């Protein structure tokens, strides 16, 4: 792990994680993106109740959007100040990054999967997007077998050592 990765791991406070994404997809590349939110969405995210399990990122009108991410209503706000819970939210990326991701999706049949939403050390909400390719059942079984073997190997080493 590089120094920058260690620093990022310490600074991040994950609000929502998509653990199943690493099981269902081969993640080839990850990108950190900003996200356009309204005030009640930020407050609701800080309570840590968001879900990105069934969400994905996709192009729309030349920009990337986070689609189908669930951010619940903020209970303390009035009824007229609430946001839509599953509205498409624009992702903020540099033009070169955006074009690279959109090109990979169009050319190679890849998918953009959100891996997590977190607040960076400046308190700004960020989304970790993974460029992914779907796994087949055999690939998933192989990954499970490998994970179980690593766990058993660690257990054996711990008991003998």
C-alpha cells in the first residue's frame, strides 16, 4: 500500500459500501469522483444510511450520472425541503477521466459500478467508481474457493506457529 493510499484510508469515513460489487465484477480501474448533492442529501449521508447496492453510473447528456443510488429523506428537515430518494446525481470528473470511462463503457462493454461513498478529510462527499467487467458463475466459485483456502492457510499457520 502506497503512502497516498494509506493516507486516503485513514482520512476516509465510508458512508455506504457496495461489497457485493467485488464479488460480481472484475474491477479493473477505480476513480474518485465528486457528486452533486442538495443540502438534505448531505445531512442524510452524514447519518450513514445510504445504499448503493443496486446502483450504477452511466452517461447522460454528455456527463456521468450515479443512477438508482438510495439516499433516504432527512427526517429533521421540513416536508417541503426534502429531496427525491433515487434521483440521478451528476458525478464530477475531469474531462479526460470522464471521456476515458465513457469510451471504455461504449467500446469494451464495461460497466461503471459505485464501490463506496465517503467523506474526504475536507468533509466533501466523494464516490469511488470502479470500471468493471461482469463475472460468470465459475469465476465467482473460483474466487470463493481461493478466499476459503487463504483463510484455512492462515488458520493452519496460526495454529502451528
